C-alpha cells in the first residue's frame, strides 16, 4: 500500500483516528502519570475520545439535526443525521462529569491530608501512618 | 397476557432506587439500616419467586420498559440464572450488613450512617440492573453507578489509607469502564444495535460472512479486558487488596462477595447473548481469559501466603477465587459457564463469611489486624472462630463444603470432550497448585485462631485483649446463616448445578 492510499484512508477515518489517538493518550496518562490531578484530566481525555468516536458515527456530512421546526413540511429520513449517538454521548457526559467531580473531591481531600498530589508520595505517607 | 412475576425484576430495580432516595430523608442511621435490610429481604423474595417460576416452566422472559417495542425501547430480561444470582446478591448483602454491624457503628460517624445505606441501596439497584439488563449501554451506565457506590463504601471509613485505596480503585475502575465503553461503541458503529437480542443475529451474520474480523476480535477483547479490570482479574488486581483489606468489615464483605461478580455477570451475558461462547473462543479471547485466570489462581494465593495482615490475606485470596471464575469462562463451553456461575455463588457466600468472621476475630483481639495477634481469638469469640474455620476449609476444598464442589465441576468441565489438551492440563494444574497453596495459608490461620495460651502482647509488652468478648446477635445470625449455606451448597450441589445448567442454556 502506498503512502497516498494510507493518507486517504486516514482522511476518510479522521474522526476515528483522532479518537483512538486521544484515547491512548488518556489511557496512558491515567496509568502512568504520578500526579492525581493529571490522572483526573487524563480521564477526561479518554472519555472525550469515546464521545468523539460515537458522535462521528452518527454524523452525516451535510445533514441536519433531526428537529422538525415546521410541522407543515413532511419529514423525510434522508435529510437528517442519526440522533441516537448524540443521546448516548449526553448520557456519557453526565457520567464523566460526575466521576471528574468525585475524583477531584478525593484528590482535594488527600492534598489536605498529605500536602502532595503525587500518588507514590501519598501512598508512602499513608503506609507510614498505618505502621 | 403478561404473567405478574414478569414485573418483579423491574420492581427490584425500582424499589432499591426508591429506597436510596427515601434514605436521604432519614437522618437516623438505625432506621436507614432497617429500611435497607427490609428492601433486601423483599427483593430476595421477589427474585426467588422469579427464579422458581421460570425454572419450573423452563422459560425466560423479556420485559419492555414503558411498552416501547424492541428497537426503540429499553428491555429487561430474566431467566432462572439471572434471578438466582440476584437472589444470592440480596442475601449476601443482607448478611454482610448484619455481620458488620459492630464495625459499622465504630468506623462511620453517627451522622453519616444514613449515607452509607444510600450507597448500599444504589449498589443493590445497579447489581439488579446488571443482572437483568438486555441493553449494552444500560449495562455501561449501571457499571458506573456500581463503581461510584463501591468507591464510596470503601472510603466510608474515613482514614488516609482508605481514601488512598479509593482513589486507586477509582482510577483502575475508570480505565476498565472506558475500555469497555469503547468496545461497546465500536460494536454499535459496526452493527447499529445496542440491544442484545438485535446484536446477536447481527454478530452471527458477521461471523458467517467473515466481515470485520479484526474489529470484532479487538472489540470483544476490549469488552472482556474492561470488565476484567473491574473484577480484578490478574494482572489488573493491584487495587483490590488495599481496597478490600482496609475498608470496614461490611464493605469488604460486600465488595468481595458481590460487587466483583456484578461485572462478571455482564461479561457472561456478553459472551452468551451477544456472541456465543464458541465465537469468543475462536477469536482467541477465551484462551487469554483462561491463561490469566490460571495465573490469578496461583499468583493470588502466593501473595496471600506472604501476607501477615489478616484481611489483606483474605483479599488476596479473592484474587485467586476470581481466577477460578475466569478459568471457567475461558473454557468457552456451557459446562465451563455453569461451573463459573456455581463458583460465583459459592464465593459470594464463602468470602463474606470469612470477612465477617475475621472482623469478629479482630474485634475480639483488641482491633489488632495482624494474624500474629489473632492467636486464640477463636476461643475468645467461638462464633467467629467457627465461621472462619468453615469458610477457610471451604476455600481449601474440603469435601461437603462449597469450595470442593467448585473445584470438582471446574475440573469436570476442563476434562470434557473438545477442550484442547493444553487448556485441560493448564486448568487441572492450576486447580491443584491453587488448592495446595490455599491449604498452605488457610490451615495455619485456622490453627492460629484456635491456639490456647495467653493472647500475644504488643511490641512494648502492652496487652491488647481485655477480658472476654461478646459478639452481638446480628453477627451471630449472619455467621450461622452463611456457614449453613456454605455447607448446604457443598452437600446438595446437584440440584443447583442442574438448575444452573438449564439456566445457562436459556441465556
């Protein structure tokens, strides 16, 4: 396969490609960042990547949102894009926001207790206080 | 005409959510506790009725929410297996709450007690939904509700250690659910369906035509790995020992006994109702689960042998026991599935029994958590000692106890015709080594708690134990009931296995 074909394929699947890259960035950040704050932000990256993937699946170039503004006009399916993925993304956003809030609240609590955001340092201190 | 019991799965989800909301208005911890226990009792009865009715007729049914037909509306579905597991979950949660009562009063501030029971109600609701849902995205949403409730019950004992454990648990869980959601999204973009009955023919067609083979393998892998992270399959178990070992007794019992299993049930549904077990096997995902399960069985036990902290030792044993479940799933046969489901039920009773009894032993030893300080604790609190002995021996696999039947049915499933020989050898070796290791750490622990003589003193010579210890009534009830169930599961496993096997065929 020559470079042109690959580029064309990437262009045709640009949303999917972008979302996979974002997802991996977020996943890596959540697993390997030592700062709790960065972990929570990475979680946002990961969720946004999935939302991009889902919305792009429902979006059709040039079509409208499925809202019938004028009841006199008979609606045909070909004019509109798929609304269901948008609904799924909305649900996902709610879940993601609540987890971000929960994660940040925990981070804040740990910061007040141990004066650090670094998970290794916090774990060391917690271990010490237990012994 | 709809039979009336077909409404019960929905009632269970609804009642538990409603109790969660009502509990926010009750500021008295005792009343909140009574409400939660009553809710669990009612749900156990309702699910039991569904289980018996569907098993007697040999049917399963679909319940469309709000009477919207299939492609648009959301659906619940139940057969004997789902209802049986939901019943087990209600009972185990109830016993765990009863058995952990003393510690709950001590670990949680009185004005925050009702918040703990809200989380228990939400946990029950999400578990019912995971058992009964027929829709992948609903499954995802309730996974997240389950996660947030589970994290909250870990951090309920408000110490630095538990908050650290919670945030590690939260991060790993979110990685798991993110990966799972990505898998579901990919499946949705390929097939255009989220309901399992519509997904099934679409996926079958894809397998027949051979289209989208790599994406299917990737997304099946992502769903399995996502759920495996959440149910602490080796090597994603790192969060489990601290979370389960440091939480309050009732939380540890519920987390180990019930919460881990909720995700596995969704995985079983994905394997049976979206794909078929054979398809999962042909994608290679089954073999990966099998190998990881076998590793977990051995690795978890090795770490348990090295652990001096009593509750963390039991938590590492959970890693090993989850490995047994994945070993059954990884065989990708009906017998393997049935064995995995039996192990889910057996472990759901045995592990909370161990956690609750250990909680009692620790209380009887002046709140010292190391095994060394538990010497003679069984004599100080005989009820807890008996519970720990029954649970420990069941884990080792003594005949007439639940753990033995698990090993037996798993071994039988591995020896069945059509299983590749390397899988057979690996499974049997893993079961043998893991049983040996289980004996290696449970038997000394059991001997330790029954040893006579003076209770051990601290490093400075200070005494931790002051006089005899009196266990409260609810603790006794919980330990007796769970011990009896563990023995019953071991003695009368045959009818239950038949029920499960028939139920798996209806999945």
